[in-house]
C-alpha cells in the first residue's frame, strides 16, 4: 500500500508527544507509545526466522506518525520522517493495549500435591512416548502442572535415558558431567554415592542456574531399604506463607550461599530458598543442607533468618508432605528440580544392588517445546 492511500481519520486518533490514542471499536480510546509502535511494525520481523530485523537504535528522536487511520480491521500509520507505512491488526493491538503479559501456553497452573500422591503420579510408557505426541503432551503437562511423572517400560540401557531426556531438550551437563551414576562408589564425591541416608534436597544449588528437569532411571534395585523420598516444595512453601508470612518473606527475599568443593571443583552460587514467579506465586524452592555454605548474612539478621530457615526445613520433613516409595527397575522418575525436593532412606549395600543413572535437561526447553507443539498442532 502506498503512503498516498492513507487518509487521516482524526476523529478516532489523538496525536500526543510520545504516541497516539486510538479509539478501537468495542474498546474505546487506548494509548500506544510511538517507539513501541514503530519497533513492532509487522515488517520489523523476518518472515522466515521470525526474528526482529528493524533496529530501533537508528532513531535518534521519537518516531512520529504523520497520519493514521483504522481501515479493514487494522490501524494504518504513515511515519513522518521516513517513507514507511505500518499496518497493525486490531487484535494485535488489543493484546498489548493494557500492558498485560503476553499469553503463555506453557504457563499452566501448578497443582500442589501431598504425601498421598504416589498412586496418582502420571505414568507414561517409554515406547509409547517415542511414537505418540499425545503421550508426550501428557508427560509434559504433568511436569508443568505437578512437577513430577514416572516413565515406565524403560529398557536396561544407557541409550534409554538419553532418548527419554532428549524428548524434552538437550542433555544439560552439571559438575557431575553429562550423566551421573547413583550407586556406592569406593571414593564418593557426593552423599548420593554412598548407602547412607540422603537428606531432602534439590540438586546442584551450587551452580548459578541449577538444572531444571532431572531424570533418574532405575536400572537395578534389590537392596533392603533405600526408599525414595519426594515432596512438592511449592505445597510446603504455600503453607509456610499462610502460617508465618514473615518467615516466608525472609526465605523468598534473602539469598543464601551454596557451594561444592572437591578436588578441582569450587562452585559457588546464591539463591533464595523460596522462588516466586511473575504473579508472586511460589514456583519452586532451593534447599540442600549438604551443599549449603556458611551463611554470611549480618549476624543480627540471622536472629530472624535462622528460625525461618529451620521452620521451613522441619516442615519439609512432616508426614503430610512426604511421599515414600520404592522406584522399581525399568522406571525413570522425571521431575522439576526447582520444585520437587527429594531424598533417600539409608540402605544395606551388601543386601543387593541399587543403581540409578541420572541426567538433566532445562525447564526453559521443556516450556519452549510445549509452546511450539501447542501452537503448531504437533501433539498428534
């Protein structure tokens, strides 16, 4: 469309210093910033890569509409200092008119669960996952909503874990490597590599960004003891918020240090114990007594921080939250490492064999893949 084809329709537009107010049908007057409008002209994006190609930094002054009109279900703007016309569908403008966050298909409401959840854990079949988009959707939604799911019928091979995790993203190395083997080691570098009880924790908080999704493929399990301990950290944190708002505030606002030192490893990071999302809702927790560094907070602050920290830690051990079960050979438990707290009871290393192979992928890849599959109708 040429510039000459646009005729001003002033009665529906109010031109202002930094933008214009548009009277949208069914919505009434709505203000739009001129920088935002020029930056988000549909022609600003490459049609193949969908990436922005327009460089707003080239504008030294505020872009200004020479004229504008609503025509054929779109706002048409001719820009004053360049030979360019932008066309914005009205539905697009309505989406961003009130400054609301862009709708996210992966932003599914979290459902907290408690100690009695084991019979209701979502279970998906490994062979079916490899072939069926509907089964993959069921698995992904379980991880997004409940944070946990069990993959059954896993072959007793290294490749089985690789192919399973690969359905949700790229293998994400940690300081343990691409994969890790949970069994007794002669010279253990982690409590998980012993037969001792493993306290409730989230994995590798000593990393600046801990891995998002964890997979534990049970290859052997014939020992006495060693029951798996799992709980929903968001359920506990939500309850703490109700019973002790000040303790919740301290744990969600103040970062504490975590570390991992062994041989050539010296990893350090700081995290809040309780993680909040953009809606100020609990989205996860970070907890690990064996990787907690010496708290270096002001000593008087610790007068209030430690009681809050201990209160939360004791709540994590309450029977109403803690799910106890035994993972069987051929099962792989997958879970959100930023939400699900897990541990293990002690076991007798001489009573049999216990071997779990583990790895990680990232939460961002899970969410991104879910969005793409929803929008492109690939869950079939």
